[in-house]
C-alpha cells in the first residue's frame, strides 16, 4: 500500500483552510480514514492509467482492461470507454517524440518535513512543464482555476505537486519558463475533460511560503479549525468541533414565542432549523460511514451491528435460462426488455469517441421542485409574488410605459432573442445557426474569458500572448455573429439571424482571441472544429483528423453589444473568409499596439462599430467584406459609471488569484 503523508498534496486545500484538521485526523484510527468505494474506483483507474501510458503503443491494451479487477474494484467497459479512453487520448497528445515525462512520481515538498505526494504525470516539452492530475470522481467538478467572488482560486493540490516536483527534480525543471497545471476529469457531468492554468515560478514560491506557514500552524495546540469545501472527505468530521457543535445547538433550538410571532421571525426560525438539520444530517452520515467501516474491519461498536441487505435473485446462467424459457413457450419480448441508453450515457460515449449527438433529439423536463440551499439551486424557481412582479415589469417594458397601441404594417419589425431556456442544454459554440443570447445585469461589462486572472495579471499575460501572434501570415456559449456577403452585406446574429442595428457598437474581449480550423460537410453543417487561444500555437493542419471534407482556417473573438437595441447581447464572431479573418487580425494588431505603447490606462478592450466595404469581382460582381473599425476603448471590467448616484456600480471588480 502506498504511504500517505499527513500533510501531503491530496489534502493541501484542507491544510491551508483548516490547519487544525491535521491533529484531528491523527486521532482517527488509520483504517477508518479511507472513504468509500469511490476511492477504490479512483485508485484502480489510476493504476490502469499508469499501465496504459507505460505501454501506450499497444493499441489493444485499453480494451483488455474491461472486466479486470485491480485491488477490490473491477474495471467496467463503461470505465474503459468514458474514463480511461479520453484521458489516454489527451495524454497521447503530450507525448511527442521530444517529450520527457514521469509517471506516478513521488515528490518531496520543500522546507516541510514529512510533506510529500505522488504526482500522476509530469511532462516537459521544451521550456514548458505540465503537471497533470487524474480525477475519476463523477460527483464534484474539480477545476485547476475556479472563481470565488472577486478572486480566482488555483487548485492547491496541483500547486503542491508542482512545487514539490520542482524541488525534487531540479534537472527536469531547469530552464522551464512556463508551468501548466492540468486536471483531467473525464466523468464530470456536462464539463470539459481538461481544466488548465499556467502559473509562474513566483506563484510557486508564494505557495511554498503559505503552505509552510499552514503546516507550522497545524503543529500548534490551538490550531485554527474552520468549515469549508475541504471538509467533504475529511475523516475527522465525527470528532470535529465545527461539525459536532450543531448537535448541541439543536437541543437549544426553539421556535419564537407568541409575542414574537410575525411572518419574518417565523421564516427566520425555519431557516435556522433547516441549517441545524442539514448540519446534523451531514455529521450523521459521517458517523454511520465510519461505524460501518469499523464493524467491517472486525471492531466492536457498542449497540450497533451489521445486517445483511435484502436478497436479490439472479439467473445462474442467462444464456441457458433464455434457451430454456423460450423452449417453455415464452416469447423473446417476455424475456428481454430492450431499452435505449439515456442522453447522459450517450453524451459520455460521444465525448470519449469524439462524436456529436445531432441537435433536436433530446428534450428535458423537470419532475417537480425540491428544497435546497440557495447557493445550490441550479434552476431557481421564483415564488408567486416574484412571478407576478416579473411579468408586470416585462409588460411595462414591452409597452414602453404606455398603453399598447396597434402597430402599422409599415412599422419596422425585429426579432428579439428570448432568454435562455434553463431546461435546454446549450448547443455547441460552433453551431453556425447560433443560439440564445444571455442578458446580464451590467450591460456595459465585458464578459471576461473563464481562464482570465486579475486585470493587471491579464494585461501582462495578454501582452505576452499577443506578442507572438503572426497576423501577417495567417470562445462560453454565445450566439454566432455573422456577415452576409451578398444582398448588400448585412451583419446578423443567432438562429433567427437577427439583423444587428446599424450604428451599434460592440466591445471585443481581448482575452478571447482564438485561431484554428473548422470543417463543414456538403450541407454546410459543422462536423469538426479545432480552436485554441492565440496564446498557444495554431493547430497543425496536417495533424487534423480526416473527416472527408476540407478543413478551413478560422479565427474567433467574443463580443458584447454596448449600445443600441442589442445592448447586453453577447456573441462570438468566428469568420473563415479572408475578409473576416483580416478584420480579426486587425483587432489583434490594434490591441497589441495599444499594449506596447503603454499609454492605455487599463483601457485595452476595443470598441468596434461593425461596417462593410466592397470590391468588384470580374465574375460575381460587387463583393461585400466585413470591417470592424475601432471607435474607442474601455477597461476589462467595463466603463466607469456615467452618473454618480450613491448606489454601488454593478461592474465586476478586477479578479485576483489565490490558492485554495
């Protein structure tokens, strides 16, 4: 069995957030510190990945793992297809002929005795080092960089492995300028396989200092104890004061007396009671899990015992049973119930095989409503009062504050985009038919790409990224912005091809520039797309899969309308024509020149007014081409408020990065 450090990488976030947990966990018997069968699955799939990477040229090895038992877990065909296969395919892209790598490498953390961990996969490609962590859990999405209020939090576990690997393998990291932390989680529902963030040596140095301080605090008798997301898999919950306190609070819980019986006091009492019940339920599950594990290990838990579950009946031999049943007069339909796999099951298989489910085949419906904590409400359901108020406001906005009047048949008509339907899964961003626009509270704020850090960090990274873009030679979910070259040249967006109001201006997110290739079939449907940030090398067209149709060069940038009737609408512009690509290149040149000039005062977001130009073609006549002239600039977080009311601005503040 692999040794585990009490302050190792897998619990780095817990040590940082709750140093006192180190001593609490030490009091839990060692055989009760393991969690559930899910941990057994993760351990087995990690072992399988090691064997697969060591013999990556053996194309038959992957399928052979189905039915193989590793430890106490038997790998299933679904594990092979939806977990091992996509991770192996990603790893294969990193293992170029010049790559150097380590598998399952034990690494020692600097300056902290007894702090070590096992890095799943370390790869070096020139001056770039990749620290890759495999996650096979299906419940909670783990991200390399996740937003938290006005901060972006770097995953502490991968930071631990990166700092420890740099310390343990100095020759391997010598000359490395960029360190990329990547988490591969193939089974997380409705999420991408890989989550990555680039960190600097300075950030690793800061993490080493912070972690050393947290470990020093953990040794103190009065080490800080705090509840947080790090508690989820902590084995010390049954004895942790932060978790057992609700048991005492429950005894003191009381509804308000008659004198205080008003609506708000009563609702507050309901909320307080639910808080206690949730906390008690959580500690109850932890107590039961550990008691069950103790009894299974042969320990005695006074007053409790294990009881066998309800018996289930199975066929001794399904093939023999089917033959005997048919001979006995049963029809095949009586014996076999053939059912189609669910959309979720097909989505996992599609992701693993690089396939796409055709649109229009899936619909969703809600079975009802349930009570959850406000922050966990995936699709909030408004109450009756809120529904009435929302409808009243919408009706007033529709009527412009005046009674409705019949419009003349000559009045201009424009299709407006509806709000996104939360019950429908968004279509892929490369669907050229577009989709629903998303309205936001601050119509002037520029939607920053998910990987963006703080504003000043982003500017530095942006300047570095754009410095290497060759514009001389050569996207969150949004509707497509497109330019129709015939018929006079028209800008439009979305499925309904809503015409962009003439004179509208759009803010272009400079952190969203992408380049790559797209493939269409004869019906002009997208059958393949490879787009990456311009901070990365453009995909090699010779390495793209053969789909039977030509791959076309494509560039992209996210935009947000800031003036006109479309204000607040976010779109993505992804041209493949020479004129459209030239317009995006011109934007990159403009941003790069502004950054290099240094006199931008933080205003690096170009504001453009979509226009058009034309030239005469000897065969096709007048050909219209798109133009995106820059008319102004704004900061990443949006413009300053134009008025000075006492109310606070709704602009999102610049983001900072920290580790958690």
